[in-house]
């Protein structure tokens, strides 16, 4: 049932703003209710139920033939069969969309940090490519040089340098960053943490702890618990199982969503699942309501 589902697609949750979490809660609550109705009706197992004779009498008196010209009592079973098939395909399509892009409903709010932050060459370090001698331009680039990684190179000459040529008297290593100040504050705060992690990964320096600064107000709160328990991908798998009319097997949860839990014995795993279900109910009810009522 996995289709395009991947836990890696949920990494953006680490930097979601409060407004994005609120939008996500509303969307998943709607999908959960829809999938729950699908499961309760049991269309995939039993097909659409045939209406009783009294219901058909009422529909015919209301003029069902006008809106469904091919209707007749004789061909109703085959028509309901076709409707069941179309509906099943629609449910499969809904799951494929959710698994393929779990945050499509956020739209353009997930602005990549690359559109908001751009590292610039330090003043006086930009290189004019036309001034590089041919014998230098033909040399092989040193891909371990961070400046080449950031600005590109002609041969082995970076087209810019991050730090000024002159030494800073205070001993600082200054870099120059272009920032789109037109973006909302929360986008800038989250985006800078993402950009800094990228920068440190290339330029050197520890990246540990950077992601924890993205949404400091959620640390120790319910959203932090949801992230720790991988609740949103778990909810999506439950929604997919209901839409497809299948059971969500423990083996799939263990191997795909919780690969760090394979050694849990039966009792410990059952307790873990109970904890998951408790967080799920909180997401759908009171804890989710608390997040929805939070002031932006």
C-alpha cells in the first residue's frame, strides 16, 4: 500500500510554522473523517448497497431518470458496480496524492530557503572570468574548496570568496548574505536555520542543534512530541489503509516508520502502539484544538 510514501518526505515538519501546523491539523482531520466514513461503509468490500424498493420508488417519483438517464431497476446492480469501481479508483488516487506529496495543501507557503537567502562574494573578491589566463583556466578545480562549492570556478580559481581579503581586526570571519526581507518573520527565522545548516555542512562547523532552533517555542510541547513519535506519517498511513480498505500491518510500521523499534517484544510494542494511538486522538481532539487556538 505504500506507493510513493516515504518518511523522508516529512522532514519539512521540523521547520513548520504555527500557521502551517494549524493548516495541517485541519486538513488531516478532514481526511481522517472522510477515510473513516469510507471504512465504515465498507464500499470496497461490499460495493454500494442497493437501495430498498421504497427508496427506489421515492427516487423515481422525484425524477431520477432526468439526472441519470441510463437508470433502470434492471441495470441498477451493474450501475452500482461501475460506481463502486470508480469510487475505489478515486480513493486510490487520493492516497497516491497524499503519499506523493504530503504537504501539497500548504501550497506556496513552503518557501525554499534558497529563494530567501543567497551567499554573496565578499567585497573585492569577485573574479572576472575573462581575466583568468588560459593555463590557469585549464587546471582541475579543487572540489574540496568551499568557495568553489558556493560560487563556482574557472579552472581552480573560485569566482568569489566568502571572507574579505583584509583580516578583520576583531578576528571575525565575516560573510555577506543577501536576504529577502519581504518575507514574513517566521519564514525568515525558519529559513535561516535551514540555510545555516546547509552552509555549515559545506564550510565546516557543527550542524548539531541548528534544527532545534527553528521553532524554539515548540520545544518540550505537544508539537515536539508529535515529531518525536512521527505522528503525522503514522496518521497518513492509517488514512491510506482506510481509503484502500486494508489493514495496516505491524511489520510495515516497524520496518518503514519505526526501524529503530525492531527489537521490542510483543508487550513493549503493544504499549508503544497504545502511545501512538493516544497521541493520534490528541491530534484529532483536544491537543489539536490547543494548537488551533494558539495565537499566531
